[in-house]
């Protein structure tokens, strides 16, 4: 049986999701799309339904699952709407535009006692990262002492501001570092080059491992198998706290609540 998937937002990421669902995804098909730009939605739909608004897409009987690829500020409310409809949802990162809103999503899902959300941290599915994790988990290397990441953006759009190097780029390394090590981050220190680029962000885990990451964004100003809603919240919470301390040189103590049992 083929699952009908609805795509909300048909920009760069959403249009690619729509294309893959239309042509290359077994056991699923593109049931419909929504985008504020009607012409862009029509182009991505490729014959599928173009819905007049995101709520009608989420509530449609033809849509069994949802992909959210709309602007960041809409993610939390649309994800909550999917939870209310009882539909699985893949939300492109970030889960929400603030840690508080991301936690609100986690609490709503925990109240359902059912995991319906995955967040689009795709490094977990990259063959190279999966091979590293397999070797580590099987004891092919010793205990983790240092994990070093490098994040390079060849170009970024004009609206990409300095803190977004953390909140929109570095969040990938937050997530994959937690996934690879199986540890939680407890402190962070950030140092920036001239104009704030590149950044060197060093975190320490609850097992005293060091996680260092170079982030360069060409910016001179300011039961699911994938990442869960909780992982999306933790990435947002850590990124928000690091971004808030960009102008300071001391280590930041990272704070977030205990993980709900649903995500154990």
C-alpha cells in the first residue's frame, strides 16, 4: 500500500522532497503540496493536488504523512497540527524557531505517548557517518576522547545572519555528535574569527569527551529511526544558548530539562 505524503513548502528543499516522492520513493507517493507561492506549488505538484492552505493538506484523507519544508517560523505550529491530526511528520530543521517552542512540540508529542515526529538531520543517514558509528559501537576503536567536525558552506543567502551559522548550520553537528557519541553536551565555548567567521565551537560531554567544530558560512555579520522531536529540541536549545553567548569568551553551561521517557 502506498502512503500519500503531503509537502508543505516547495522551495529548494520542499520541491526536492516532492520530486523524490513523485519519482523515486517506493511505497509512497506525492498526495499534494502547499506553498504561499501558487506558481511554485503548481510546478512542484507535477499533477498532484495543490492545497489552498497547510491545514487543509494536513487534514486531508488523501494525506497519510506530512513533510514540513516551509519557513522556520512556521515549523512549530504546523508540527503541532500534524500531531493533532495523528499523522507522522518529517520536519526540516529546525524543529522550531526557538527552544521554548521546540520544547512545546516535545511536550505535545510526549502527551500523546506516540512518536510521530522526525527532524531532518540527515547526517544520521549518510553512509560515512553510519560506518563511523558502526565501527565505534562494535568496539573497533577505543573510547571516544575527541570528535572533530568541519562544516563548510560555500555560499549563503543574503538573509543569513551571523548567529544563523550556529542556529541553522552548526545544529547539524550538535545532532550528529550526540548521535555518534551517545553522550549529552554539558558545556560549550565559542571563538570567532574576524567578523565572526569562521567559528570554532568546543563542547564537552557528560563523559568528558571533547567535541570541536569549525563552522564557516562565508558570513561577516552578525520509533522512528531518525532524529526525534526531542533531538530537534536539544539541538535548538544548545544552538540558542551558544548563539546567545557569541560575544562572550567564557564557556557556557548548557541547560535543558530531563528527556521524557518516550524518547529513551
